[in-house]
């Protein structure tokens, strides 16, 4: 699955914040519950994959 597709799926449920210091950090906040989670890695694709995997686990647990 392409990164843009993953990003579109994430944006349906979460507000996203990117920060780039030495590492790339992606923070997602669920739009309805306000629950936040952060993911850090060296590459954009890796961070996006971690967030997408987290989203799939959360959706599956509901």
C-alpha cells in the first residue's frame, strides 16, 4: 500500500503532527477520544507504517 493511501486512512480518524529534529516524530491524536500516540524513526515511510499498523490494531479492537 502506498504512503499516500496510508496517510489518507490515518487522516480519517486522527489529527497528525510531524516534527523533524534528528529523528522524524509523528504524533497522532484520535479525533473522537483524544487519545494520543507518538512514533519515532529515521524515515517517513517507517513512521507512517508504524502509525498505520497502530491504527489497524485500534480499529480491530473496537
